[in-house]
């Protein structure tokens, strides 16, 4: 039996399911907090772009002792302003109820929700502070700072997955255009459509860097080396840096194609203006010839 299997069978190991969702591009955290004050856990910073809520009652004997999630029956929900939701210790049949709480305050709802699953294992007999595994992380204990740290990475990961797919769609459009040009030597995209793609590509890059805060270190990770270790491990596990590099490469491909097509459209416009000028000159010559001929006919009489 492997070490991982030994961990699972160990009675001291508690499994906590974690589910991440992305179904909108924005959540009004102010109105959301106002309507769920009784469940909100005060944030560590006023500048936080997320909020943590606790559902269920803590064991009175454990209140104020910093108990771990495994020692209670509580569920936790981390809601991010950019649209991600991460649920801790929530069963399958309860998920929709939690998502509905957020949906009332969400905008930019997506036609298809993105979701991912992960697992946190608590093992208070663990010799180390943390230990990674396939689709799970094992901790000595999971408390609110761990929920914030893990939630921040999973929230970014599921949102990044959505934006990568958006960029893949743009890349596919330009691939089709290039194939059309290869076959016909021409392309039929209108200037308006091209500008829409430019705006979409720029918006995606801004959302990933600014709204997701992909390169901003977690507040908790700055303050505590234990949580910095979790944060760095999960970012590596979910390949956030590599996935952003792939997205950035694709956006550079899109940018190259946009510039190329803009030049073609500009040349088309220049060619059209040149033809128009030639036509106008021709019309002016014809009018001048007509005027001369008309005057000559009057003089001859």
C-alpha cells in the first residue's frame, strides 16, 4: 500500500472537499456583505477583493480557540469580486443553495459555469506543516487563514481557465481568417469586427492582471511563512505562472494578426481613396472638356 493510501486510511486524517466555481465576471461585494452580515468573517485588510462567510455553528467549547475546520461542522464560502466562488466542506446537494446566494449580486453571468474540485486533508499527527499529493493538500490543520490562502489560488485558477478559453476562441477566429487568406488571397472581416476583437483581447489581459491580481501575493502569505508555503505550492500545483505565460503568448499572436489585418484594411482604404481621387479627376476633366466644347459651339454661332 502506498503512503497516500496509508494517509487516507488513517483515522486521524479528515477529508474536506473544496469546490471552485466561476459563473459571472463580477460580484457586488458591498451589497452581498450587507445582506449576509451574520455570516461574514471580518477581512484581514480593507483592500481585500474577496469576502469569507461561515455557515453553521461552532462548537461552544471551541469558540475562540482557533479550532480547525475538521473540528467543526461549519461550511465556508469565499466569494471574489471578479466572480469566483470557492466552497469548503459543502456537500453536493447544498452547492446550488450557496451559489444562489451569490447569484443575486452577480453580473455578467456566463452561459456555462466553470467548476473544479480539490481536497484538503487534515492530519494533526502529520510531522510536517503540509504535504502535497495528487489533487489534494494535507495540512496539520485548516483554519480561516488557510481557507483564505487556498481559496485565493483556486479562485484565480478557475477564473484563469475561463479567460484562457476566451483567448482560445479569439485565436481560433484568426486561424480561420488565415486559412481563408491562404485559399483565396483575401479576407472578409469588417473593420468593426476587428476592433471588437482588439477590445476583447485587451479587456482579457487587463482582467487577468488587475481584477484577478494574478501576480499579487496573498495578504496572509506575506505575514506568515506557513501560509506562504501553501500559497507557493498551490500556485505551482495549478501552474498559474505557466498558464498565464501561455495566455500571454496567445495574446501576442492575436496582437500580431490584428496589426497585420489593420495594415491590410488601411491599404484597402488607401487604394479606395486613390481610385476615388482618380475618378474625381476624370469627372473634372470630362466637365472641363464639356464646358470647352459647349463654349466653342456657342462661339461658332
